[in-house]
C-alpha cells in the first residue's frame, strides 16, 4: 500500500511528491478527527474552497475519501493511513518523500559541493526513465510486484545506451534457514503493499526477462544485509526512446 501511495502521490502533483504529501496529510489529519462538511474543512486546513472541492473529487475516485450526504467528507480506511494515530504511515511517507524528493536532493547535493556535476531529474519510472550508461536501483525493486518490476526494467532497457550497466541494491533473501533481515523485511512488505524481498535467483530471473544479463553479485559485509547485483544490457531493444 505504501508503494501505491508513493506512486499515486507523485503523479497526483506532477511529480511534486513533497507537495502532494503535505496536502494529503493535511486533509487526512483534519478528517482524522471525523467527517467534516467541506466548508469547515476549508477553514480548518486554511485551503482554497474551490481547490478543496476539486481535490476530494479526485481523491474519492481512488478510495482516499468518500462523499457523505449533506456535503460531508469522510476519510476511507486507506485515507486514514495518512492521518495521525495508530496504523498511520504518514511519518513513513514523509520520511521517504523528504529525503528523496527533488528539492531536497538539490539541497543535499549543494551541501556536498557536487551540485554542478549532478542534475536531479524527476519522473515516473513506470512511464519513462532518462537515457544513460549506468542505472542504480537502490531499494526500489523490493517495493513492487514482479509485473511492476518488469515495467520498470523494460523502461530502463528501452532508454539505456547499448551495453549499459544496471546496479540493483537490495537485501537479498538467503536460500538457507539462516536468520537474515531480508526475511523480516519481506513480512513487512507483505503487510504494506505489493512489494517483496527476493532471492538472488528471483532477481536474476527478473533482470534476465528484461534483457539484462546478471554479471556480478556482491554481498555486503556480514553486518550489512544489502547486496549489489550488477547486470549488463545485452542488446538495444527495438523501441528504444531517442536520446
Ligand atoms: C524505498 S525508497 C528507496 C530510496 C533510495 N533509492 C534509497 O536507496 O534510499 C523507493 C524510492 O522509489 C521512488 N519512487 C516510487 N515510485 C516511483 C515512481 N513511480 N517513479 C520514480 N520513482 C519512484 C520513491 O520516491 C523512493 O525514493
């Protein structure tokens, strides 16, 4: 569910995930106290009443709020996950949005003194990714099911330069009964959405299906559950987007 939220929030605000989260959280917190008439909700959230009418119309279509009789707006169970209180994923969503969303990236790159060497580009990897020689997917694929991963990987394969490398950073499930943080994460993913942790063979199959040949598996040191999986794109796919 968290993955779906993030994906939705990004597209809902033209890639401005931070703004989308702020607006949604504001509404969710306000409505978390109980259903409110739209006029009152506009007062409580200090938002423009016209915009306020239009946002819930959209949100009701994706099961975040529902319109009740007499112009009252209520949160659904899904919408309630962004309000404060037990079961809320608001802090989690804010955490991911704030450290990964483009303006914060630009700020951080400036702090590190490398802003002139890096261009931060927003976008939806389910639609299109920039052309490049190397791609890094760092704890991304585990957020999604196999079909969604296949779409992300196919978009990379379509945009990638010939011979491009793909580096995947993930906590890889061991094939043994040994304790491993990835096993715990896998249950957490089961609880929050479509994602899952995968074994090395499962990642290799996902990559191969998208036209990438796995070249290296570099497990982290014993105290670090993450592995690097490197793969090379063997052939340029037919419908590659232009550079
Ligand atoms: C689990 S976080 C990993 C963040 C970061 N790569 C890391 O290693 O810490 C998943 C990332 O996927 C990004 N994401 C989710 N949906 C996306 C989409 N449709 N297009 C592009 N990025 C997306 C989120 O913004 C978030 O930064």
